[in-house]
C-alpha cells in the first residue's frame, strides 16, 4: 500500500496488487494478435512514479509497432522485450520514488508517446525534446499504456487539470497534442482553410476541434456516415467522402474558393498521394505531414516549379511535447476538446485493436481499465 498526506491532512492510500491486466501482443508481425493477460506490477526506481492507468487510447502507431512494418527508421519493440504497446494513458499516481518531488500519491497524470528525454541537449532546451536522440518511447522501448500499472520517469509526466476526464485526457496525450503541435507550426491564420485527409480518425478529429477553436475553417476528407456525422458534429464545415466523389482533391479545391486549402494536415498515410493537389493553386499553402506511413514510404514529391511559383511548403511534425500537451489540455478544460471516443472495457481490447487495424474506428477507441 502507498499513501500520502494531502494539504487538508487526509491520507490517500492505494492497495497496489502484485499483478495487473495488460493487453499483450503475440506473434508480432503481419499475423499479430492481442490477448488480455495478468502481468507483474513493476517496481519503480527512485526517480519514477507508479502510474495506475485508468484509460488508454488505441493509436494506429500501436498497430505499426505490432505489425513491425515501419522499416529501418524505427526499432522493433521486440528488441526491447516489450509486449504491451500504448502511449496515451491517463490515470493516478499510486506510488512515488524516493527522489520524486513534483508528484505525490493521488495526483492525476498522463503518459505521452515520449516517456523520457535527456533534458540536457540543445533539442531538449529548445522545445524540440521529442527529437531527443536519447528519448525513451512508451510502448516501444518500455511497456506502455496497454498495461494497467506502469513505472514512469516522473520528470516527463503531464499533470491533468481539473475538469478534464481521463477519457478525454488519454487521447490528448498523443493525438491531441500532436495535432496542436502541427497546427501551431503551420503558417495558417484565422479564417484559413484547414483540410484533414483522414480527419474522421482519432488524430484528425481532434485536429478538427482545435482548428475550429483557433479560428480556422476545417474540411474533412474521409469516408462513411459515422465519420461524417462525427466530423460535422466536431466543427468541420464540409465533409468530402472520397468514395462518393470522383476526385476528392478537386472537390476540396472547389470548396475552398476554387483555390485550394491553406493547409493540408495529413493524418492518414494513404492520403499523401493527394495532399499536394488539395492545395490547388493557393499561394503560401502548406502540407503538414503527421501520419506515419509504413515502409516503403509514400512519395510526396512534385515539380520544383510548383514549390517556387506557389510558395508551397512541405513540413513534418512529430508527437507533441510538454508544452503542446499542456496547451491541448487547457483547450479541453475550456470544453473545446470534447470526447471523440468509443469506450470499451479491458476485456474487449483485442476487439478494439482489430477494429482499429481494419480502419473501422470513427474517432478513437479508449480502453477503460475500471469498466
């Protein structure tokens, strides 16, 4: 049992079990499958906390890790002995290491895709810590949020503010903060058109909400009635179903004053082939690369003359950092990032993973370990 005395003198305590539930990958590769198993609750080091995960989102990056289809650019989770992926978890601190001073038992916190960074290189000093060469990635290098109890370095956890539920906070740890980073690093200004190919999925639909809150005009390109309803509900001005129109890029150009989108935020790897055409002839447009393509990667090239004459920019952004996550959580606290997920109990995690793998998820699937 771990306990702490709060500011009002009350002592919080948690019974910490010896084992916990976890989604575990079997037969990593094209034929992988997930089972729910009991695994040991980890011990923590002096600079770590034990985080009880209440909710975790299921992200397509998890699928890539389990498929091991990213080529030589990414390590294999099996090389680290990791069998539980996951990197967008929200929960409560149930135990703290001897050297931890920034968290106490009972605090709410979230774990992001980057579990830790060195903190002592120019990247970490300059808001580029997500590129730190010594970064430790959750669910890849260490067990991730598919596991109910995880040991986390205390210095890189994100505190969850009051008024933001774990169900909302979990996906923000990855998809919400990643979209915030991409939107704020794009050249878009209020009133500009922001196009989201794959915007009916977990990453894109949070981008739609953030874009709307920032004064941009979101357009979603995806397919299916469920994704259309969700996109329009969350603030998209238009929904282009690429299975119902002959040319999705031409339809986007038509809807954006006949010029094209100011920014195309690509969250679905298959959409890279149409990303540049969606900018039409819009001067100063940008294509923001977010979705991770499997190997061999998609080609996003064009005639250099197009870049020159249009002032076109192609830019990539990786996962959100500490500041991105903090800001995205503040949007949620203001009610501007709402629940976009289907909630399943841990017993149905294998079903949720399979739905995600098949592209059948509108928004996110979130696993509630307490359901």
